[in-house]
């Protein structure tokens, strides 16, 4: 029996990060959600949103709908959603990065970009391949990247109309901090590992509102 097509609204219900990953002030983190095989003809679809978290690493519960929605998509059958959360970036760097991304992506694949990526132009968003594009924006941007990720599988029955799914975010690689020590007039750079690959650094809760 063929699975029914459903229109699903994807949203961010909650995001929390370990305190050591945020500063004393509010920080902005870009979230990339990639739908994997949402329907037979579509291998993947990317959706983005930027989320602000407080000094404790918690997303504001008072964010308006347009700041938490990832997008709407037609699905058919089982699918997965990969979540990637990026380190804090300034509004200026995000805007610069987005302008570059749109220009380069449009140059490479033309109008087809709109079928691959949902990008609300009014938002301060970034997209991947992040490592490639980040090298084009500023000397320090090579260190900009994913701090946590997860993958959630869904197999939705038509009787459901709202789903909440929470998952841990884990680091994709080791993270280090460094500082310079001066001893007897000699300066030494000291590197310390603060997170190792696979560490849980927070959690994300995704909401699915389902329309038949």
C-alpha cells in the first residue's frame, strides 16, 4: 500500500547548549535541518533558522513563530532529519556569509538553488557546505563550524497530527582552547582539550505539525 503524502510544518521547540559553549551575553547559533528522503523523488531538502540562547545556553521560550519555524515540506513514508548547530556568529558575519552563499550558489546551479535550500532572505542565516564557504569569509572563519549534531528518524502514521521529538546533540570532533603563558620571559602557547568527539553538548527538540 502506498504511503499517503502529508504536509509537515517543522519547528524548533527547544534548544539547549552546555554553558561553556556560550558567553556571558546572548549568543546566536545557526541551525541547519536536512530532511533525508522526505519523499521518493527528493533525496534531501535543507532548512535553516538562527536561534538566540541566553547565558545559560537555553533558547528563549518567547520567540515568535517566524523565529522558530524551519519550514514546511511534503513527505511520503519514513524519513530522517539531520540537525547541525553552528557556533556563535555575529550578525554582521552571518549577513556577510549569507550574501556570499547566495551569490556563489546561484552562480553554480542557477535557479535550481530554490529547490535545494529554503532561505528566507530577511533572516540572518548560513548554509553548508560550511567548511568550504567559511574559508572565503575572514581569516578567523575557518574555525567557524558545527558544534553539535544529531539525526532523528520518523515513520509517521496518518492518525498523528503533532509530534515532539527530543534528541541529544553530540560534537563531531574534538574541541580545544588555547592560551599563551609567559614564564621566565618566554612565551608558550598551551592547548587544552575541552570536548572530545561524541561528547553530549546539549539537546534539541523538534516539533512536527502534520496536515493531511
